[in-house]
């Protein structure tokens, strides 16, 4: 066994009550706290970003294709475009595209017992896949399209239902408003379901019904739609695929990612990355300062041993390695305890959801967690590497120790 390893093990396993024992325990606790905090921070940030993003994607897909509308908001009634089988097949077979669905929207007012509420009526077609929204359905069911003309059913959100005191199977009046407000059309529809995404931008704005009804109200031609919503196999490719689509689509058609349509939500999610990085830096500094302080105290406490070893011919580097091995053991124990603590809380939250959130402010009622094995490994490995590099500096103090003065040191 190497001399440096042997001596460092004897020091580490020494059971004598010394001041350094308290410092060692404090350093292990600080390192464990840092690692556990980084694991939990990353898991909460990942989980939160993923949960909110998936809610947005489930409702609108990843990309929207529609007719160009100059000087109009992206969240407004669409200029009709002719639903083309060739364009539909092109979109469906485009690399990276998983699913394509047609839609249209129109401003409307819901009326029930003289109470009214403005909404944006989202019309969908018979081939619409409600599986993406199934987790949001609180009561009832989605609309069916068995009626030959158009479905006389509607699905509304929980906040709107509470506001107007509407229940499943109630009939309400839906007043459709033309952009110039010159005329209105009223339809009596049955509420078949109530949904809640937890995102106010959706829940307080959208109701879901039949696209054929909007086509009739707008006096559109057969087959005309508001646009297509596209679901991708990998949402991280949104910007790339949207750009490629824009170059391929017919003239005056355009594509927008859902990030462009709801930038405020995604900008808010991106701010979490800044918070994550700040916590990472603070926790790394805490771990480094504690380990460096611990190592300096260990060196000072063993100053006579350093002097004796030097007088016996030990090199500076050999003595440095004694303390480096000892400090590395302390860092490793801290990382191991932090790993166990962080992952323990992670799995506890994942399977029990004991940390709750205000859904009105955070879009989710339970704090979601998500982390991969390689991210955990990278946190632990990088912590060990950074701490070990930082520990090289205080061991240089050993080189300045004079054997005669060190042996007389009290």
C-alpha cells in the first residue's frame, strides 16, 4: 500500500476527539446539502418545464399552419384556407411530424340564465384526437360528430362553468360575433364535458366544438378550415421544422411554433434556467469553501506530523497527497450522502406528491419532478472534480512548512 494512502486512512479512521472531527462532519454535511440541492433543483426545474410545456402542446400541438394575417394577433380568428388533401399529406409525411389536425376559431359569447362570458370557440373535425386532452377532462365526455350537419355539443372549461353556473348536460346559448360586429348568430348547444388545463390562457378563453358549425356560421365553402395544428415526434425540433415548413407551404401560408404564439409562458419557463444556474453556483461555492476550510484545519492540526515526515525525507508532493486523499474521502462521503438524500426526496415527491402548488399561479397543482440518470451522474462527478481541483490550492501550504519549526509547533 502506498505510504500516502496508508497515512491518510489512519488519519481518517482516527477516533480521537479532536476539533477537526467537527469540521469534517460539517464539511460532509455542507457537501451533501449542496449535491442534494442541485439534484432537487434540476429535477424540479425539468419537471416543471416539461409539465407546463406538455399542457400547452397537448392543447395546440407544436406548430400551427394558417393563412398569413397581416397586422393581426396570432391568437385570433383565422382567414379561411382551402383544406387541400395534397397539403395535408405533405404535412403528415413531413420529416419529424407525428400528427396533423385541422381547426378553426371564432369569437363567441356563452349565455346561461342571463349570465354571459366571452370565449374563443375552437372548432375541431371528426378526426380530431382527443387523447391528447384526455387528462384535462374533469366531467362528462368530448363531443361526438354523429350529426350529419354539425354537432350541437360543446365542451367548456371549469372556470367558465363555475362563472356561469353550468353543469354537464346543460343547454346554453352560444352567440357568435362577426369581426365587424355587424351581425350575430345564436346556437343552442349542449354541454357534454368540462375540462381544466390549469393554464388561465386556455381555461378562461377556449371552448371546444364542431368545426362544421364554424364553417356554417362563417359561410365558408365546403372544406375550408382555419388552419392545421401539427404534433411533432421531438418538440425540441420545433423551430427547425417550422422554418422548413414555411419554405415548403403554398404562397401566403405560414407556420408558427407554439412558442411564438405564447411567448410569455415560454419566457417565464426559460427564467427557471437562470434560477437553476444561480443555485448551482451558490451550492458549488458552499461545498468548495467548506472543503477548503476543512483541509486547512486538517493541515494545521497535523503540522507536527508534516514536520516529522519532512525531516524523514518525505517529499512535499507525498505529504500533499496525504491530505488530498483525506479531503477526497470527505468529499466523496458528502456526495454519496447528498445523492441518497436528493434521490430519496425525488422519489418521495414523484410517488406521493407531498409538495403542493397553487395551480392558479404555477399551472400545476403538484410540484412535478423529472431527472435522468446521466444528469445525476454528471452532478456528482462534476462536484467531485471541482472540489478536488479546489483542494489542490490549500495543500500548497505544506510546501512552506519548515521541519524544525513544525516539530516545535504547539
